[in-house]
């Protein structure tokens, strides 16, 4: 079991940071994993260091980050100088680059219809990410049976998950984690998934 799966087995809710103002709450939460969705290279280093000091894994959504190139040199800088644990991206080529720098890789994909399910399965087979984040998470309980038979990577649910019932439903459907920017769900995790 890799570091991501181990962290999510204990606390399956991933803190998705969309505003710097929420960062203190992430540090105080029991979430073991954090995604930086709108990060800036100028502030990222201190935030990653703070997460690591709190025993949390840090992931950067490369497609949404500002101030750094989305290429091998940019990924190398993030790995070696910033110290991120992994990346989230929709781009298959960035997955292979990140693997070369021994980062944990999460491929983000969107489930819109049956064609996109087939495309997502092909992406999983081609890029072999460590995990796949599928959006919107609300649809996953209805389509997981289509993915379970052919998937190669563990699945994280993301997008439009705002209630405790949503979280329970996607975890019961077979997802290993749930990414959310809902600070109330970060706090609820402490009660629902005690150590």
C-alpha cells in the first residue's frame, strides 16, 4: 500500500484548498492529505513545509497553479525544491513526467456520459496514475459498477460533494477518498473516522 492509500485509509477526506484563508483550518483538521487547487509558487513552499510538519501529504493541481511551467523542469523544481508529495492533473504527459521525479500521481478526469467513462478507463490504462480523481463525485455511486471491472487505479471522488451523505455514498461505492473544499466536512471527518 502506498503512502496515499495508507493516509486515506485512516482519514478518507482530502482537504482541497481553494483559498489561502482556509489553510489554517487544514492544518488544524485531521485530514492526512491536502490538494492545493489555486496555488501560487511564491507561497507554496512555506505551506508545504507547514503541512509536512503536521504530518500531511501535499499535492499541487498543476493545471491550476500559477508561476511555474507545466513541464519536466517545473515538476523537478516542485519535487526537489518545494518538496511536494504529488501532483493532480488532467494531462497524461504530466503524469509520466511526475513519475520520473518519484511523485505520487493523481489523474483528474470528468465523467459526463458513457463515452467519458470509456475514455477515463483508457487514460488509466495508458498513464497508470497512482490514483484517479473523478468529477463530479455525485455520479460515482451510479457508475462505479462500470469502472470497477476495468479500472487500474484507486478512485477518489471530487466535485459537488457537500454533505455527509454524499461522502458516505461515494465511499460505500468503492472510492478510497473524497476531495472537498467544505471545511465542515473536514471537521466532520474527526467524528466519523476517529483514529
